[in-house]
C-alpha cells in the first residue's frame, strides 16, 4: 500500500487499516523455521566467519 502522497497522518492510518483488512491472510510460517528468540544461539563468533 503506497501512502506517500497522503500528507494527513490520520487519513493515512485509515487507508492502511482498510487495506490491511482487505488483504488476503498471510500464510502460517512453515514448520521448523525458527524466528528471533527461537533461533539457535552462538556463544562466541570468530571474526569473519558465518554465524550459522
């Protein structure tokens, strides 16, 4: 939803909310895909190495 041309913040919010309601529901995250706090943590990272 492009609302760059709308200057009034309240009007922009209204437009975004209506667009959000009209939009198709997002698909659920696939099983086994970690996100954020669920991700495997690393203790110490060697410089220049990949984290995961």
